[in-house]
C-alpha cells in the first residue's frame, strides 16, 4: 500500500488559516455572548443593583425651585437661593458625609461654549456641601474627550479645588462591573467613586443633544460609565432610563446659566448659546428634565426617556405638583420668592417656555 503524499507548504498554510478562522469565529461569538462594555441582556441574571441616595431626605418647604437673575446676577447667588428654597443644603447633607458632585465635564470646551457645567455653579455646590458638614467632597466625571484637558479647560478643576473639593480624574482601576439589569444596560463598568459615596449631587448643564434632543439630569449619568458607551446611542432613550433607574441622586442642580441651544452635546460655537441666568434645584431628576427641556424650546412628550422614567416610578414630569418656587434676583432689589404655578387649563410646557422667553429678554435688557 502506497504512502499518502505529504501536504505541500501551501496546503499546510491553507489548513492553518481555516483553523484560525474557526477559532476567531468562536472568540467573536463568545465576545457577543458576554461583553463587559456591551449589551448581554439575553444573559441577564442576578439581582439588579441600584444606587438610591434619596432615602435620607425628610422633606422641606418645597421640592422644586427655579432661581432666575438679571445680567448682573452671579451663578453663586442663583445656586444659593435655589438650594435655600428647598430647605438649605443641610436637608440633603449630614455631618461626616462623603459627597460626590457629578457635573458634566465631558468636553474640551470653555465655559462660554456651554458644553460643560458652569465652574462657579460647581464650586458653589462644593462650598454649600462643606458648610453643611460634609467630611469630604469629590468632584468627578468620566469625560468623552481627554479628561485632563476637559477638567482644566472647563474651569471646573481650578474652581472646585479652590472651594475645597478633591477633584478626581477617571482611571481604569476606578471602575467596577455592576449588574444594572436594565432593558439595554445589563452588566457594565461603573465609576466606583460615585457608587461608594454617602450622597451624590447631580450638577448637569442643560443643552441640546443631537440624538436625545435634550440632555441634562438623566443623560448626565452617562458620565458614570466606562466601556464603549458610544454603543448605547443605538438605543439612547432606553439607556438613559436604565441609568436613571440605577442612579437616583440626593439632589439635582441644573445649570441653565448659559445654554447650548443647538449643535449639542459638544457645541463649539458661542453663537449657538444663549445666556439664561437660570438654575433649577430639585429632588426629582425627571421633573428637572421635564422643566429644563423647555429652556431650548423642547417639549417633555418629545423625549421618550421621560415617559419611560415615569413608567418606572423614578419621578414625575409634572413639575407643577412639587410645590415649585421661583426666586427672582436682581442687584437693585431684594430677592423675590413666589409660587411657580400653572393656571387651570394651561399646558405646563407652554407656561415654562413663556417664562424662559421672558427671562432671556430680562438678561439681555
């Protein structure tokens, strides 16, 4: 019986290539089945992990406050009066707390471009938390652009540090995989600094977003994630609702001082911004977005993630039910606090939008 001919070098290479292709396909299939920075919803198991920082709240004079100023009003004054209307920072921060403040520091932009949270607003929240007895205040975010440049150019690093905060840049070792158990987000690396705090204060900037239409309180939680979070844009509304289900802050302070009206979230052109001199403070992140979206002329019903959040009982888009207060500030008169109400038969979004239009005229006057 004759021996089989030995395979040629070319045949050996072809066989090797086929074997590698099979192994590569298997690896890809395994990666799709479990992706630390991806979906893996079909494989979801275990208990959903939630970080709810609201449980220490025992109530106050109101749950929703809007401070508005004229062209001379400082961001610090707006924040101070908005938080005071809720019952002062001591309502939210206890002596000895470790407080994490989560601004939007996502972009390599200056304060005039309004892509990041106003640095003076952040510094004021730091000071109020320390004055209320916080043992430590940390300011941090997981930036989209280079973190070092974002933290410096935004002005937040310098102002927060000067106010007494520890400013923390994101690093790979500071993330921990957690089970969010959401419709889109199952297991994902989450910023440990935020999930290990005693209290969390959300300090987003109100602005346009080319996919979500509007971004502020709920969308700001994207900055708690590691991994390839750009993939979440494929189902952006559900991912926002998943994140708001996971992160439920002690307090939300929305920066409406200078608002990016279009070409968000990164912006770049100062002509796309408008000075609004408005700060929203509330215990309800859903209400914050329902009211805040009218700053850019958007309506709550056009934002599917608000409906999803209400269905999950995360808050209400009916901000007028939260005993809202409006504080008007001007250098030449004493601050005026009044009830912020919606007349019978009027649409709440129309009322808030009309207030913002009047406020723009007031700032420009």
